[in-house]
């Protein structure tokens, strides 16, 4: 009877279908399950993915929510197919296998350990503090782009960094609007003095970002691609943190911010498309 699970049919999605499926969902609506090894996960993973290596899957079923769909992936699709069949055989009703695995994944990618950066949020007591921390991260990223602007010589590259810095101002404005809505306080100067600390979006320093993404600073496309990678790191952080925090209000705020990060990524994607189109004309 133990072999029955390996003949249990499961749904599969190709990378484009999976990306569209995940585009409007939070981690309260779907589990993204990575069944590779920790080293593979650290090198790159789908933002918000939960790591449960294949070798310990059957001993870790209690960690996976049975009440929501589970999208399973591995490197190329072999392990995840067996993992998906195992989950279906163990009574999980909604299991989806990502065909082609992470190698074929066409969406945004994040990197680093599963717990990286979540301590920024797990000890906070209120949604206001969550917003202040997120505001700090956005402010740190704007400062990063301004520093890169100072290093750039090409006017086209300078223009890209100015645009990216301006986008971060809009991100900060949106977070402060939400803070004002929650608290009724509209003194931005007092907010920044009391709450905001120097941080960097995704939880890394300027040098760590440069070392991780290694952009060609003479290429506008490379610069925007780096910005998208940073935003993907931020999306991953907010999604993972939303699973780690115990306070429901804090979780809701983190999910809201994660949703906005998806919008930021879409805007940068449009900018990248415009650049590619301009390069062909």
C-alpha cells in the first residue's frame, strides 16, 4: 500500500502558469514548497518559498498547512513530482507540481537562507513598527541608488538611478500614508526621528548588494535588472516574515507590503521592457 502514493495523480503547472497563479496570492492562500537542499535554496529560490528538503518531507508534514494549495518545486521537477505525489497520498487535497523546476522558473528569484532578515520583524510589537521598519528599508534603498548615482559617469545610467531613487520616494510616501491612516499622526519629521533607522531593503548593505548581484554599471538594463533583484529580495523577506510573525495585525501589514512589492516589480518590469524595445528601434 505504501507504493499507492506514487501513482496518485497530481496537477502540474509550467513556469508561466505558476507565475500567473502566484501573482495575486499571499502565503495565507498558498504554500510554496521547496524540496531541494538548503544549499540549493540559498543559491536561489522562489520568493516566499518554505524549505522542506525531500529527505525529511514525510517527517515534516505537520509543518505544512493542509487547508491551502501547495505548489511544490525542486531543481528540474523530479523530486517535486515525487514530493507532490507523496503529499497527495498523505491526504493533501490541493497539490501542484512545478514542471521543469526552479531551473525553468521564469519569475522573480531571491537568494539566501530561509531565516535571513526575518528578525527585523519578528520581535516588533505593532503594525506601526512594521511600517516604520519597511520605511527604513525603502529609505536605505533610495540612499543606495543615490550613492550609485554619484559613482556613475554615463548620463543615461545617471538618469536610471535618479528614476529608481524617485520610485523609492513614492514607496516611502505610501508607507507613511498607511502609518497616518493607522495612527492619525501626520508629522513625518517626528516619525522619521522616532522610528526610522538606517537599514537596507532586503536587509543587506550596499556592498553586499553589489557583491551579490554584480551589475554592469555601464548598462541601464543591468542596473534595472539589479533593482528588480533587490525588490525580489524585499518581496521574499516580507513574505517569509509574514509566516514567522505571530501577531495577526503584523502579518496583515507584511502581506500588504508584499503585495505592493509585487506592484513595484511589475513597474520595473515595464521599464525593462521599454528599454529592450528602445534598444531594438
